[in-house]
C-alpha cells in the first residue's frame, strides 16, 4: 500500500492551482506515515489525517469536488466521526472541502447541553484556523466572492500557538504570520512525531509567496526555520520526524533543510541584484534560479517576481 500510494503521490501532486482540475478521474490515496498519522493525496493540497478512539482530525480538505472520495478514504482507516479540521491557510485547494467534510463530522460537545440545543451543539466538525483565514474567507477578495458561511472556521486563534489534546496525543498549531500568507499554520503531532506544513513547504515548486495575502520572503524563511526547530532526524539524518508538505511527497528534516538552504542562497542572489539597481525584468532575464529550476521551476517567473517585490519592500 505504501509503494502504491507513493507512486500516486508523485503523479498526483499539483502546485498551488486555485481552480480545480477535472476531478472525475482523480483518486484519493492513503499513505500511513507513523504513529496515528496518515497522508491523503489526490488533487490540490495534501491532507494530513490523525485517527484514534476519539475520532478523526484532518489538516486541510482539498477541493470540494473530492469530498466524497476523501470521506471514502478516511473510512478505509477509521469509522469514527470527523471531529476536527485544521486549515493551514486560506487557498481553495486546501479549504475547498471545508463545508462538505465539516457537515460529515460532529463536534465533541460538553455534557451539560440537552434537547435541541444539545443536538445542534454537536453538529459538524470544529474547523480551526488563524483569525486571518476567517477574515479572508468571510469577505470578498478581489473578484473572488466570500466563502459560504458553512465553510468558515468555527474556532480561530490569534496567539503564536494553539494547543489541542486529541486521541491521546498533544497537538500544537503554530501561527506563521508572514510566510506563504499571513494566516499560515504549522501542525505538530507530538507523539506521532509528524509535522504538517501546508504550503510553507512543498516539494513540487518554489514557494508561492502570496504578497496580496500577506506573504513575504523573509517570513517564508522564518517559517521553514520554525519547522526545523521542531523536527529531529534519526540515524544518519534519515527518518525521525516526518514532514507532510502542502504539495508533493512525504519528507523528513533533511528535505526541509535543502529547501531552506535553496531559498537562503537565492535570497542572497536577489539582494545582490537589487543592490546593483537591476529591475525586475533584468533579474528575470539573468535567471538567478537557473540551477534549481529542474527541481522547482514550474513557477519560476512567479516566484522571482514575488521574491523581488518582497525583498525590495523589505529594503
């Protein structure tokens, strides 16, 4: 199962598309990671799933059109209710299934609510995200209308970290305020030793630094360093803490180190060119990412533009 899922993972990974592809033939595959944690791969962002006696927790929800397939994939592992959904950021390839998957779940309600109120208190899974995600989902964003209210987060946080204990496991949700967006969350499953990064870290492209939604180059580097503060490698730097990226294959700390180092090297190149007074078009023509493009170049032009604007604004 692991081999099949890994092949599907590499084939199905997509890079930051906000409009869903044709989903009819997309399959959702389940990859066991370690501990209580699994990885679901289909189209859009990867889903992290934690399961246990108390129920199911999902990190991100892919596209709405895949919700039935996501639920079917969850049911191959657990027949327990979906209790929690954590959104790592606002983009539709990670939040599109919020409404459908939340409706399919149920919240753990306190024991002192009864009658119709008690029934409604448990309807739908709890959706957790930063306040910034709720703010963006609940209002029109440029030409994009607001999300339906049933898809909005129901439990937001404004602190540096939100903590949760579920299925016998401590879970920490860290806010990274200016990385991929201004509302990014990193989710750390402490007993399972697995980190879910959202689009702060991907293996399929350069980071999508969404300047319009509060992202920044330096914030992206800071967030990658936060991930590295959490992760611990096993013998010979392989294994240990596993890292589930927003898009792409299952990773460990060494993969995040390579990605962080690549962005650190490119940052110096960009700053040198900016110091020389080069325009954005001149920087693009110089191809500063040329040696990394074979691995990450699917969004090279967009990345260079975002990097240039972010670093010149920082200067």
